[in-house]
C-alpha cells in the first residue's frame, strides 16, 4: 500500500466515524429488503444498533442482518440531510451477556430515548432484542 493509499484509507475511516457520530440516524441496507433508517450509536469503531421485531424497539426483521454477514450503511449530512458517505459493513452480533454485548448495550442504553422500562432495559434487550455492530469493511 502506498502512502497515498494509506492516507486515503485513513481519511475514509475518519469520514465514516465522524458522519456516524454526528447523525442520529443511519440508513442500513442488508441482503434483503430496502434500506431502513435506524437510530444508532458509534462505539469502538462500529455503528451499533439494537432492535427486534418492532414491538418496543426499532424493527430489524426483514433486513437479513446476520452475524458474519454484510450490510451497506449510508450516513447523511447533518446540515443538509443529503447522502454524505456510503460504506460496506461487516455485521457482528455479540453474544448476549458477553463483555462486548454489555459494553455495546450500555452505550445504546445511554442514547435510548423514552424507554418505558429504563431500569430493566438491558435485561429486556438481552432476552428480546438483538444488539448488532456494523463495522466498516
């Protein structure tokens, strides 16, 4: 890899991270269905999502997001709302209760607005929802 290629890769990574951090929503397209707007947090190098079948949390069903699979993530400009960057992602699903799951879910909990069960939120997510990490590929 040349110095120029390395610089471009670092710039691309910085653009992905900064745009994901500044936007409340990202558009995610999995192997199935159209892209869907999802709330997220950027944590430890990945867009992190929580969801399920749409009852109580955002729906992830129908996107085909699977551990080890791929997705396409689109970040929009906070100022104008237009597409800023589109990037391929590798999907990982930490095991519920694992250290990575707890760290990721803890970050998500901090951003989850209007949860009806804030005290028991992580327990509910562990049993009823999926926590996913979309890492730039």
